[in-house]
C-alpha cells in the first residue's frame, strides 16, 4: 500500500533536509546525524507513515529508537544518543537516509533502499555502557 502523494512529498522534504544536514555539516558524523534527526523531524511522522514503503517506515522507527536511548538534560536526547554510536553505525544511517530519499523521489518506486544489515542488528542488541 503506497503513501498518498502529499504524504510522500512531505516525507521526501524531511529526508532531503536530513541529507542536506548530513552532507554540509562540519561536525563529526554523530553530531550531524543528531542534527539531521532533530531538525528534519524525520521520525516525528513515524506513527502516521505506516503507508510508506516498509524500508522508509523502518528507517523512521530505527532512527527514533537510536536517537532516544540516552537522555542528557543539557545536550538533549538526540545528541547524547548519537554520541554513543560508532562512525560506521552513523554511516549506515546516512546511507539509509539517502536511499530513502531516492526511493521517495523515484515515482516508479524502482529504487532500492538498503536493509538495516547485520551491523545495525548488532548495534540494536548491544547493551548501553555504564
């Protein structure tokens, strides 16, 4: 079941903003990912986006989960949580965001989005430090 056009365009706008943040920032990739998550609001629409392609919806849920694991009153959820991710984990998210934007932009839906992969599954199952 596909998303309606307005919803798809909205999600594409969020994804493109996230890509822009990831590619133009000067901070470490952890901070750029936190900024992309926070400022694009990409995961805020996850509850209403169940009609999106499954990989895009899964990306929204995975980002929300990864960016809300650690709370720091001063830095906030996203920055504190992203700081616990490795560079490789952040690169996986960045690639998934780029692929999701390509998929949403592709009217025929023929673009492929990378599945989360084994590294992501291991990261999801890790225990927080401390």
